[in-house]
C-alpha cells in the first residue's frame, strides 16, 4: 500500500495509529509498569491469534507499538487489521490495566524513572541452550529523549523450561 492508501485506511477505520517511517505506530500510557505489562500481554494475545507480531517497546508506564509487514516491505492490510484489533482493547484492557492514550505517538515521555532505566543496556542473557548467563552492563538514557541519567544492573538469568 502506498502512503495515501494507508492514510485513507487509518481515517476510514478511525484508527488511533499514525504512519511513521514506513510503519504504523501507536503509544499507550498506563498507570505504572504493571499496567503496561498487562496491556502488552493483551496485545501479544491478539498478535498470536493473527500470526502477525508488532515491535513492542515498554518504557515504565508507556508502550509503543510498531506494525509493519517486513516481508512486503511496508504496511499491509494485516497491519491495519491488527491495529484495529489493538484499538478495540481500549474499552477492555485499558480500563482494567489502568491505561489511556494520552499524548501523541513518539513524544518524549518524562516520568519519575531513575537513571539508566530507559537507556540501551549491554550485556548477555546466556547462550542458547544454557541455564545461566549474566544480564548486565551499563545503560545510559543520555540523548534518548527520555531520561538523562545512567545506571547499571547485573544478575544472573535462568532459562525457563
């Protein structure tokens, strides 16, 4: 689909998504991290049913979803259909998970997060087939548009059987 067709479909369907950088993008904001996780689980259930999976970014109480059909090189009806299904969660999961759609997609989110929570972390989670690994390294939110602190975390990971 070309950009004009996608924009027409977004309007026709009344979707709460916008077209950005060749994908459909949406931001959802909850009360806290638990609400964001609950919402993400509901989105994941829809994605599994549709066999079409969005990119999901969780930032404390904010979930950013990105839909694009990589094999087609752009947005397709599958993306628009899943976007509509996700929008339908607003009357269901959003109220039970304490969420809303406040703000516009991609605006910087300022919360009470402590340093390092929103940066890009480095470390390993363990080799495939192993039962342990480290989750560590440092992360810095500097320049991310979300947080300017830095911090680190480390620990050991265990693979679920």
